[in-house]
């Protein structure tokens, strides 16, 4: 497991009756309900898309369920969308902030530049049978459910990044940059007649305020936040995301237009004024999207939020929920997370192998791809627990401009981030995901019968060269919807069925072979692999301080802010982060510098 997330903590403190909320997964939701009620627990929600129920249980009932071999118990973890606003121009790039509250995902934004290309021959990574097995090993303990241990929060975008070295040779973004909205030009959307019309993008977020930029295209919604109105965005994040997807620029005289200005929207509100929600609310939101898919013509589901990735994607209810939406025919687009640039920091559900996971690049406010750089907050793969190759691609995510929700939490907290009366600036992978959701809506309009695998394949095969060319950093490259619209190669994905045990070693040879980087997953001649026959894969990016553990061995992981043995003990300060597993031969030896990464195996018949 790479950079495993800290121990999972239940969202809420112990209730007045001594209970805690959990998700109990069984063979079916009815089976899970029976197991809970058989131990006198109180079932709260039916979650059939993941064969589960949510339940309030006492410590004794929790212990009994955890010892029940017929069910799996997962804490109702907190999921956070806090931290989007940016003082413009920003003097600090948003990144991971450590707090003493609850482990969650912070949502930020940035704007990357992508190359416009009509080529459909973007190479994929072939996994040769002679490629050496590279193992990632940690000894981090299994997640536990606690009602007392504090959790972590990835904070506001105005914070400064902790001392950590990127896992690749990225160029840091400029410390200051004026806001910009050039992403439609960089992705080629301005060269397409299609605008996403007839396709609904469901936005699972903090709600959408019905501004005139949406021109009565919000076709439905639901509120699981407790505030009772999906069309009031009291936090401000969901409206900003929706503007990047489908705003038509009416409030800015066309200056700030979303990627798919003709698409419709559905507001799935799971968080209120605090920007925080929980796993159960998110699961209910995904379930609602599936139930209303046909009635509202939902073709894309945007999830610009996330949480610590545990357990394996095969068992994680959040990952299983997005896979259920995917199987139902909904293209699920998720943010990679603002937890980079250390390897293994992709958040859930972005760690799921099926969905489209998007990282953030900085386009530096120009339509010229030559100056594109990676942001230093965009999460980096491979994924924790399973070692899947992520993110899938990158898109603009730094200093992007979208819609302001007047009077919302972030609007009041960051008045300097306002642009005029109607717009706002922010940074984060949330917004990269939003732009990509707009691109997916355009592709769905072009081919209404296309299944999610097909749309994902076109996005990946049509991507332009990324800023660094590392599959764990910028995936298949930069979003290019114009190129994607011309792709004929077909991607066929198979969801894994065998979970990876927490703390187990994983082989990148195996995980790569099971991903979109395996040429056999594609049906088409576009994958000849010549672009992988260069120095980018000679191992130098693995032979640096980013693996020596210092980023995991400093005060951020070892200080009082973690308050308690599970956060402050040897598990986080010992050999698991600072020893040979990260600094030894498996990362520094011939496995990364030999012929299998630098030679003919990337340019031969495996790709032809």
C-alpha cells in the first residue's frame, strides 16, 4: 500500500445513547439489515446499490458485527468539500493542510493548459511479460472505528504545501498568477459545435444556486444535507463546479463559459454550509442518480470530493457505489484529490479503477500548451491499498474562474476571490473534474449510445501529451475533447473482484496489466507504444528523496495534532515510512532502469 491513509474514524462523536453510525455490507441490503437487527442495532438507511445498510450501533453491537464473518463494517467517515476559494492572484498554491478535526478531502481548483490535437493515436502503456515485479510494501495498521480519536482534514486552498518532494520531475507552478478561464480553448471545446445539449450532468456536491448562467437547465435535484433545498448552495462549491461544467457565460457577457454550456444539470446536494458530509449521504446521492437516470437523462455524474481510500476498491462501499453507477450507464468523473504530490495520495472514489479520475495542471493562463505545468497539490498514484494506475488524465485546475454563489460560506470568507459581481476564482482537482465532466457530456451528445467505457476510452486516447508524461502524475495526458471526439479505439474494462488486503505488497506489473495501460484492453491499431521508448521510464524519477520517508516522518505526521497513540505512535514514525521499503533496491535498482522500461518492449509487437 502506497501512502496509506490514516486510520478511518467514524464521522460523528458517540451519540447521547452511546451509538455510532456505520455502514454494514452483506450479501444483499436485506441480509445486512437482518444481521444488524439480529444484534439489536438500529438500521437507518437502505443502500441496495452496495448491498448495505447504515446503522446506529452501540460499542457492544459494533464489536459483535465486526466479529460477524457474514458482514463487513465500514465507518461512516466524513467527506469534505471545504477549501475552494483563492485570493486572486494567489501567492500560495493550495495543498494538503493538517488539522485536528476529521480526515477528509479538501476541494481546491487550478487551471491547466492542454494541447489541441486531432490525433487518435495516443500511445498506451503495454505491460510486457518480462517486466520486473515492483512491490510496494507498508505496515500501516488496518482502519479502525473510533468515537474519540480526532480525524484529519485537507484544508483551504490558501494554505502552504508541507515539505514533500514530488515523485516526478514536475516544474512548480509560478507563485503568483492572475485568474483565467482558457480551458475551453485548450481542450478544443471551442472548435466543436456540440455543447452537451440533451445530456444531464448530475453534480454531487453542496447544491446548485439557479443563476442565470444555467438558463433553466437545472432539471431536478435532491437534498441529503439536512438543509432541505438542493437549489440553495450555502457553501458555494457546487455552484462553482456546475459553472465549469455548464455555465453559459450570461452573467459575464460570455467571458466565463463552462466546458459544455448546453448541458443540463441535476443537483445532488450532500453537504450544506459547512462543506462537510459523510459516507452515507454520498452513497444515498449516488443511489438517487441511478434511480433518476432515465427520467432526468443523466449521462454523467461529477463527484468533486473524496475521502481516505480504504479498504480495497473491491470492498470500499464508495468505490462499489460508483461502479454501480458505471454499470448502469453513467459516466462517473471524480477528482484525484488535493493531497499530492506524494505517491499514493489519490482519494476515494478516485481510486476506483473504472471511473475517470482527474488531476490538476496549471495552464498558466495561456492557450499555449508549451508552458503547462503540474500543480504541486494534485494527488499522485498509484492508488493506496490496490496500486491502481491513477489519475487517468489531467485538466485545468489552478486559478480557474467560475460562478459565485452570493452569501455562501466561501463567498463571505474570501471576498478578495470575487471577480466582478458574479464570478469567483479557485484552485483544485475538483474543478479539473468538473471541466472533464463537461467534456464527457459533449462526447455523450455526439454518441448517445456510448457506454461509460467507450467515453473513458475516447477521453484517454484523445488526450494530449501531459506536462510530465508519468502515468502516476498526469495519466494519459491533458484533456482534449476535440481529439477525443475523433477516437475510434475502444476501451473495455473489467472490474477487479479480489480485494487487496490492507498492508499487503502489490505488484505494479499486475496492477498495470489490469488497467487501461494494458494494450490488450484496447481494440484498435492506435497503440504502437513508440512514445514510451525514452528516458521518461528509465527509473530516475523513482531514485530520489521522494521515497526516503522524510515527508512522512516530519512534524505533520508525528506531532500533537494527531493526539493519540493511533496517530502519534510508531506506525507513522517508524520503518514503514522511513525504511528500506521506500529507499531500497525495489525503487532504486535495475527494476526501473533496465531494458523493460527503456527498451524495445515499449516499441515492439506488444503495441502493434
